[in-house]
């Protein structure tokens, strides 16, 4: 049916007549242009126009053409029909948006003949054009009608309708992919191929979105065209296939277009970099002659895929890659360098046993560092122990700074890594004498031997004075007060003998005597440390350093003693309640052990490793050896980021592992 509506207004009156002429038409009902004498939009009452447009919108949602025509006849006497048709501030946009969302081509045709041209490309509050809504409704007839009409409108020809994005950055093709309709995707792709390359706000092109649909035919349709991979924006589709474990689609991409398979991310990593990062072994089934070159391509950090596998500790992938990959990254580091730097004990152990890779043990990078240098510099004892015990390791090799392995460990370390620093230094003591060239290459280092150790920076020491002096003064104050406010109080009763007056009421109690001894010891240690800190602050050079160390040791002794005094004192006051006294004793003992162990672990650990573990490590059973390494991994804290010297390392990479603990500077 073809419906022609003619709207006219009688002169001098408000009565409006609507003439409807019905004709046969293949496309359904349409409203043709008719001569009308109407008031301009500016002359209309906005409230009336809105009310009329809203009523008409409700009728359009019902998708009944006859009801729409009837409503137009009713509303014509209330407001200008042109203003109603072109009203664009409804909750869902214009009437054209609402008609497109119904998916009914006859209703859309009815409106297209009456609306202004700009409404065809107008966007609602979510940035959707009528074409976006028609695509979501999977209405190919409506889509064709909008595209055809838009081609002949001058005001939209500079910005093609198919290329307009909504607030999510989606074009009509993006929305078609999200509908999972293969025919619709194929239809829009034939209308405009360019949008297949475009990314939305999530950096996803239609190719990438196709991976989320679960319909492999959609990706097949998109790949059926001759695409230029260099024009694809946003995230590489192959990366999405790896992330979603859609390995079959990954193979299809390789068959359809090798260049799309070889796409890289923003940091230059390819699909094998990502597969190494996530340890996706099935991806390496696609390591074929035509793709082997990707295993030799570095990312912007200079790392090859095999180095990413080494960073992550994936031994199996290293074995797959080493026959076809180069072994050195942009910094001249082998996979053993990387494994040592990042503490990947499994990789280090595997490489040292590998007949082809084990010769890397003494290779040096662009800074002259061997793998042992990096393991020491970045505090990786689990990796260093394998290197130290290997007879092929040459400890006398110097890096470009003239440092041997034993000199590579940092002098200072954050509190969280001090335990690892202790392990590393203890391990390095086994090779401490094997650096004959150092004092020839750097004669100035001989001066440090004369004093035993290099002098600390006085500025750094004075910063430590302020903190430790406050702690020492606080301990002195607390223990001094506890010496007179003893548990149980003092005997001041008139009934007491002359000799007992002023004496502690619990003087004969053994625990009280222990309390007095601990409190007194803590008080005098802290008091002495305060005095020595004062003297050290005024001194210079070696005297300052010596006094600082003495005061620090005295303060360290006072803290466990004060803790013991407190625990004994509390037990004295609650002794009549055994369960409470026992609970307090257990809790207090645990924390006193923690405090004492944390203060004095250095000497104990160094003695344990250098005197007991290292000399007898090769003969002991593999089980004990694994227990030691397990403990080293247990004490490893959460990795903190350090910046490499290159610009690329500071900006980070989506395919690189986090840098290791400790150390710093060039590697």
C-alpha cells in the first residue's frame, strides 16, 4: 500500500483537514510530501509540540501504520505537523530514531518523506544515529533505506552515515558484530569496508569484537575481504584470540592472513611474546617456517619472546624457542642473564644443565655483567646459589664498572629485602677472594681495604641519628619510669618494719627479680646509646661511624630487654589467673623472638650459610637442597618496581614481566 497524506489549513480558521490517498506500492506505506500551509516551528508552543511528539512516539512504538496516520490527523489541529515530525529531544532521540528501532521499513518510509535531512544523521544521548538503532534491531530493510537516503543528502555526504560513531566509539559495523548476525555483518561490510579497521573506545575493532561473539563465522566473513593489517586500529585480533584461548581461531587467522597474525601491540610485542607471558604452549604449535621469524623479533624493550619466557620462568617454552631464536636481547643479555636477574631458579638450573645453553654462564652483556653479577645486584639468592656452585663460573670477571661478582651486591637495601641481602652476601663470601684484577683495574679501591670498609655518607648518618636518638630516648624514659613504678608497688605501711619500708612488696619473688634485671639492663643500654649518639653527632669521619655503630648496637640490645621486662611485669600482676598468664606468655614470647630475630638475623644467617650450608651443599641430598631454595622463595616479598635506564623500560610494556627487587641503575 502507498499512503499519500495531504495536510491543508483553511484560511482564517483553525480547522485542518487531512486527505489520505491510498495507492499500491511494493515497499509498503509511505507518507509523500504534500502542499501544506503551516505555522513555523518558532510560532509553536514547545510544550504542545513535545506532548504531540511524545504521543506520536508511543504510537510508532506500536508499529501500526494506520494508528500513526490516525494520530497525525488528530494532532494536526494542535500543532504544526512539521514541528512534530522534526522534534528531536525525546528520551530516545527523534521520531526517526524510534521508527528505526522498531525495524519496520514501512514506518520509516512514512517518516523519511517528512523529516528534515539532518535528522538522518542526528545522534541521541548515547550518540546513536537511526542507523545504529536499525542495526541493533537487525533490520536490513531499514538499514538500506537509511543508507540510500543519506547518499543523496548534502549535509551528511561529508561524513558518511556508516562511519559515524556513537558514545562507545562503535560504528554500525561494530554494532552489527555485537548482534552476532552473520548476514548483517556481511551486508554492512559490503557497503563500507573502511570501518572494519576502526577502533572503539575500548580499542577494539570489529575484528577484535568478533572474538567475543563466540561465532567463528563472523570472523571468517570479516577476514574474507582483502584487508591491510597496517590500517587495523587498536588491539591486535591475534592477541584477543590468545587471551580467550580461542586457538582454532588463531589458526584460522594465520591461514587467512599471515600479516594479521604478525601484528604487534603498542610496545612491539607479537603473539609469541604474549604466549610466553601467559605460558600458552598451544600457540607454539603454530611456530612454522613462515612464522619462525617472529621468534627473532624484539619488542621495544629489546626482548625476544625467549627472554619473556625466561622472565616468567617458563622452561618448556625456552626449550621450544631456543632452536629458532637468537639468544641475546637489546642489552646483550642472554636468557641466563634474564633468569638470574629475575630470580627464576628453575630456568637457571635448567640452563646450566642444557648442553647448548650452559656455556652462557660467563657471557657478559653490554655493561659487562655476567649472569652472576645480575643475580647479586638484584638480590636473587635462589638463582645465585646455582651459579656460585657451578665450577664453570668465573668469579674474577669484571664488568665495565670494574666490579667483580662479589662487589655487585648493593650496600643498602629496603627493609623488606634485608633478609635476601643477607643471603646474597653470605653466598658471595664463598668467592670473595677470587677477584685479583679488580685492584689493578681500579687502584682507588685499594683505599677502601685500608679502613676495612668504605666510609658511610655523613649526611645519611645524620638523618639516621634523628630517628634512632628519638627511639633511644623513648626507651630510656619508659624503663626509667618502670624502675620506680614496679609491679606490686612499694611497702609504705606503718605496720611494716623499719627495714621493709620503701621496699618492693614482691622483692622476694623470683619473677620480680627477673623484671628488675631486664628493666635495668634496658635502661642503661638505652641511656648509654643516647650519650654515644650525642658524641657521634659531634664527631667526624671514622669516629662518627664507630660511635654510630656502637650506639646502634646498644639500642638493639635494649629493645628485647625492655620487651622481656614488660612481659614479666604483666605476668606478675595476673599470675593468679593461670590461663591468662599462659596466653600472655605465649604471645609475648612470639613477639620477643620476632624482635630479637629481626635485629640479629644478619650475623646468624651469614654464619649459617657461609660456615655450614655452602661448604656441605654439594654432597647433601636433593631434598634438603630443595628445602633451602623453598625457604628462599618463601621469604621473597612482593616484587617492587625498579626503573631500567632505557626509556622503554620506564614506560613499561604489556608483554614484559615486572623488574626484580633490589639494585638499580644500569644492567
